[in-house]
């Protein structure tokens, strides 16, 4: 029973979405090369559910969508909210900001067009922006090869605190005052001097 319990626990833990009894049975049957009865799987889940109801654990097994999944207990929601808030405010790299700015002002835009403007490969940066959900796939271009078109997402608006793309500063507003930028031949003081 303990061996089965460990495997059921591992399967529920690793599942990215609620795992059903059928999926659990299928995995366990293949693993042990024998049919594992549904009742045995349900009893194991019941034992695990009781185990995690104990106050020593910050998570529990929940039944949802005809399956089972580990979820954080409701009383720990405030600490999870702080973590999510901090993660969402992590700074973007210079490359990510440059790429995001180009996408915001030129959308919809293909990776090839982005790379032509930046002069470097944007594969990694686009992937990171997609993972952070600041950029979204907006379709495919009607050109040869039908490359993917990228644009900003709703999360982009939230991240930068704007309501629409019209709230972005105009490129003319972003011009740097040339008189305050040191020229290449000027002596620039070293840090700390």
C-alpha cells in the first residue's frame, strides 16, 4: 500500500492539471504490469487527502474537474499573492525592453522584421516575453512562409499601467536632449570620482 501511495502522490504532484482516476489507473497498471483496481486508487487518494489535511502542510489534494490536484491551502493565499506580485514586477532585461518597445509600436510584427530592426536574433527574447505573457501571437502574416505575427497582450497593459496603446508615449516625446548626452570624444568621469 505504501508503494502505491508514493506513486499516486508523485503522479498527482507532477500533473500540470487535475489527473483523473482513469489516468492514474493507466499509469499505475503500466508501471506495475498489472491491473490496479479503481477502489484501490480511490482508497490511496483518501489516505493521502487525510495526510495533507494535517496542519503541518501548506497544500492539500483537491478533487476538481473529475480529477485530483495539489493546491495551496486557502489560508496561505496572502503569501502566494505577494510572491506572484513580486514575480510580475521583476525587471525586464535591456534586450527584452527593446524588443517589447518595437512590438508595441510596430505591431503586428514578425520575428524577421523585429530582427531586422534590432540587428540581432530575437528568438530567446520573444520566448521570454511570451512566457511572461507580455506578448501574444496575433496570427500569421500573408507573406511567403506565413510567419507568426506578434503583438502586445492585456498583461502588457497591466504591467505598464496603461489602458490602451494610445497611452504609449509618442516617439517624438522619447527623443533625448542632445545637449545632455556626452559626445564620443568627451572625457566621461569614472564612477566614484
